[in-house]
C-alpha cells in the first residue's frame, strides 16, 4: 500500500473537479478524489484567503473510491452578522461590499491588495450621505484567533491588520473608522475600532468591543478629541484668513468679533438663514441682520437698557461702508461664517469660539492690550472647572467675564453632570451662571456667546464688579464657585490691582465657596507695597489652598508676555496658622507653538498631563520637580519655585542645551544681547 502525503486547495472561484461549483457559504464540503479511500490525521481547515480553503492531508492509495470531507470555519457567517447589523439602519448610509462605485475611493485602493500589488477592497465600505468626510471600512475573519497579529503586519491573515491597511490608503482622502470583526456568532464576536484622520499617520483605538449604530459612530467621531483638534486647527486657519479679509475691508479690530457674533445670532433665526441671500441691496441685508439680532435677544428675555446697549454695539453694521454699501461683501462673510464657524459650534458645543476669534483679532489691535485684556486659553478654562470640581449644583460667578469662557466651561461640566435631566439643565442655564463685564463691547460678546450656547445670558451684568449694588445682586444668587482672569495692570499707580478683583470675587461667594483665579506671578511674589497688603488681607479672610505656576508662554496666542499662576482659595475661612498650602510647578502643559496657529496641543499631550496635575492637586501629593506642600504667610513668596526640591538625577545634557537656547532666545527677543556683552567686557 502506498501512502501519499500532500495538500489540496479548494477555490470557490473555480468549478469543482467532478463538475458543478462550490457555494461560498457552505459550512462543510464533500470532495470526491476517485481512488483515494480514507483520510488519516484529519485537521481542521483554515481559511487562506477570502474564498479559498487550504487543507493538509495524508491518504492511502489503492482502494477503489473514497469520499474525503473537508470542514472549516466560515468567514461568510461573520460577514452575514455584520451585514445584518447595518441593514437595521438603512437611512443615511451607503453600504458597498468588496467594491466601490466612488471613483475617489477606487483610486485610493488601487494598490491596496493585502497580498501586495493591485487593487484591494475590504469586506464593507460604508459612507454617510450627510457627512462625506468619513468612511467606515470593515474587515472580517471567522476565527477570533485571527483577530490581530502582534505586529499588525499580516494583512491577509488577520482582521485588524487588514482593516488598518485599508485605512492607511483611504486616509489620504478621508477620515477613516476602521473596524475589525472576528467570530462566527453574535456571542463570540470580537470587534476592534480604530480612528485615522485624513493625512494623519497616527491611529487611535476608539469605542468598546461591540458594533454600534451608524449614528452612534458618527456622533462619537464628530465629538472625539482627535476630530476636535482637527476642526480646531481648521478654525484657527479660517480665523486668520477672516481677520485678514476684514482688515482689507477696513473693519475695526474692536468691531470684528461683534460682527461675527451678530451673524451667529442671526443664523439661529430660520427665517433669516433662508432669506439673507435674497437681499439685493447690501444696506437692506445689513439692516435685516441688526434687526434680527435685536429680535432674537429680545425673545431671549433681554430687554430694557441692556437690550438698548446691545443694539448700540451692533449698530455699526448698518453704517459701515464695506458692509452696508459694497455689494456682496456682507453676504460673503455670512456664507463663510455659517460654513466654518457655525458648523464648528454645532459640532463642538460649550467651546468659547468667540473668545478664540477675539484672541486672533487682538493680535492686530494694540488698544485692547493697553486695557490689560488677556483672554484665557480654552484648555485652562476647562482646567478651572476641574480644579473647582464643578457639578450640576454649582453656581458659578466670574466678575471679569470677558467673552464668557469660564462660564461656558462651567456650563459644559454642569450639563454633563446633569446626565440628560432637562429640568435641571434648564435651571443651570437660567440660574447657575453669573457674570459681570465692565466694557460694553466685550459685554455684547459675552451675551452673544452665552446666547449661541443656548442660554445663561440673562445673568450677565454690564457694569463694575466693585459696584455695591452689583455685589449685593450677585450675593443674592449665592454663587458657590468663583472664576476670574482679571485685567492685568499696565500702570501700577492708577490701575486696579489683580488681587483686588480676587478679593471682590471671594466676597460674593457663599461661605466655603471655591475661588480659582489666574493672576500675574508677580502678585504671588510681592513682599512689600500695595500687593503685599492685599496678600495679608486675603489670608486674614480666606484660606489659600493652592498656587499653581503656569507655563511661561501660556498667553502666547494673545501676544502678551505675562508669566502667571493660578491661586485657589476657600471663601470666608481665615487661613489657619499651621495650614499647609499646595504648590504645583505646572510649567509644561504639552502645548507647542506652530506657525499661523499659535500655541496648540499638536502632540496630544494635554489630557494625560492634566490628569496628572489634577491627581496631584486633589491628593496634595509631593513629588520632586512637580509639587510641594508648605506653610506660608503673606511675607513669603507664593510660588512652587521657592520651595520645591529639584531631582537633579533626571537632568541630562539636552536639558542644559535647551536652557541655554531659551536664554539666548530671551536675550534676542528682548534686545538684551548688547547689554550682556557690555557686562562681559567689563
């Protein structure tokens, strides 16, 4: 008897050897081999490619006839599970299988074969009718052991590897959600998701181990940190272009944000949004815009002198030569705002967009810098809400409201904590956000910003936070949390000291309320003069819980060279004699400077850094190079740098090189090189 050892290949794409054809959804196959009689050492078949089984066998030859049974796992079952899942959601999506009628997709996949060379297609390509920027690609494997390889480089054999291969090709033209699915039953199904944005090499793991609905995928993608950063970068690009355009139209810097805010408010009115393009005369469109804003604010319970003042602020639109006299300019601006800014706001709610626009416009405006206006970066306003542990029952007060960034960050946190309780959310917006702003045009921006973010504007007060009537009005609302970034004084003799604003905020809070303020570091260092006396007054009335040293270039985007720190107080509880204050050296927030974008979280470092900072602060941890707890009085410095123990063991040559480079850059920027040289020569 002769023993034959070898393998055979069953290809679903070719006819069977004895006639007929193979069905691709068979669970098992029965193949006739003529003279082969008995199979020995039977092993389970493995799927080699999409439509091919490869099977090793050993058989005895010499008997008249055998039937040899091949069994194997079936990828068709996996595909069927995926197909059935998405068939539940027929609206809004297009599902294509192993092909695409989209020429752009077809072109991107022309070299995407998992075997190398030639076209390749995933099992499923899903596109959205309303959001063409996003594609979902799905790769399936029957065996969960073939879900993911260690190196993710076995594209033909493993689901994750193949899904990421297709994502790499398609991300040259789309944002891609790559989904790898393995398993033959719902119960055993294993699912992995990966998000790769257009023109990005990095891939982020996202979602849980289960299939979601197309709408859940879309909403989570739109609100993901990665998508936010992408959209935010686009917004920064647009604001720069818009600012240059408004400059060319000779629209004053102080009026540019007001123009944008008026357009955003008017676009909330369905009638205006439908009809603004139909106005044939620019003066009619300008008048319609201003009237719509007034009507919208009045319908939002803003009336009397407050509404009258707002109408005055927006009134320039009707008289500006470019906006009201030149054809198509205002319409063009409205079109661009709707497409670029309004879309961003609708996607990323509770983000201080107007504040960001104002920061960009401030770069060209010297007048407001003289007033000490330094708007807080968005990641810091959100950090404030974290430090104060804002929740749905907090009542937040900002006595230097600016464009409302702190209140919007607080509102975002409160609403998240309300967990869909509409009654509570309505109460938050109506009663739990309070602000005071002195300057009329910025007050108009704050009202607009709160309106755009759907309420909270009725408790914004136009006036001085030091006015006794305003103080009593705010106290009556019983704020539990205070936030502020006060105007930074440019004239020490006549300008109000920053710590006076801090005292004012604390005065308005309930007993035990938490005040979080960002002030110049110099305020924490003072050991004589007026600021020193204010430090003593603060400790006599309130408890200094913490001082956090902030990055040196935190306000780089505002072109203001001020080194700052965050002070955190507990209201109306005098600082205990032996109380230890927490000092944090929070100098590196992971942000980097980028040309035309300013200072941004380009490397995605901020979130883990923030979590480390919060953990250290909340638990009052002491860590070399980061934090220390220390008893203090008004007579000493209130900064971590004065008390921290440095861990010199972590320093290396690069640290010294960077320090020298920073010093050289400082000398060059401040034109001090010649002075240093003179000292050296002496």
